[in-house]
């Protein structure tokens, strides 16, 4: 799965919709995206271009996390096993 949630950042209800989620997982995003989606985080973490690295934003903190990184072939194989 490539996208867990996608929305238009310039939509007037974008920030309200963001508040419906307990945890945000942000990876390889710009400082501007951090500011829009997690404005309560004062110290925006440095970007990391390593595949599978992201930050989980929960409450007033952002914590580095390792996320599952699959190629298209690996993802298709996992999806075929699940069905």
C-alpha cells in the first residue's frame, strides 16, 4: 500500500479533517507539510530519504518509526496471500 490517506492540503476543511486522526505518520514530507498537518509540533524533525523511515505524530510529540517498505512485486505477493 502506497497511500494510507490522501487529501488536498489547500482544502478549507483540511485541518479539521486532520484532527480526526489520533496518529499521523509522516515520511519524506516537506517542512510546509509538517506545518500544515502537525502545527503543534514545534521542532520539525529532519527529513530522511531512507525508504521505510517516517515519524509518528501522536499528542504533542513526533517519534521516529520504521515502516514496512515493499516493492510493487512484494506488495502484490502479500496481497495475493491475504485473499
